[in-house]
C-alpha cells in the first residue's frame, strides 16, 4: 500500500443505533480504525475498533445499516492531528 491508497470517510446515521449517530473509517498503514460517535459535532469518538482490512471494517459498518453510497470521503488528518476528528485539531 502506498500513501495515495489510504483513505478516511464518515457517515451520519439516519437513525441512532446504540448511541451511535456518526461513524468514521480511517485506513492507515498499520490497520483500519472504525470510530463511533454519539454526537454529530466534530468531537472525539466514544469508542473505536481496529480491523486488519478495509473489507472487515466496512462489513462491521454495514451491520449498523450503512450503505456504500452513504459515505463522505474526507482528507487524511494532518501530521500530528487526531485521526478521529474531521477538522484539523
């Protein structure tokens, strides 16, 4: 995997599922993180999970009712910024 292959995307759930109203997937060189949020604001997640592959992460998200077309792709965080925030903090 080279740098251009990495990605980050998020979705606002249509309905809250177990306190979850927003989900983000962040693919890094080490793993694929799924961040769960109980707020639509740009705040830190309340839970996160690590997966070995993007396919495993996306399968988990589909169990929350997320479809492929629901995702919004965003830029990777700047160096030194928190991965679970959309903005650059």
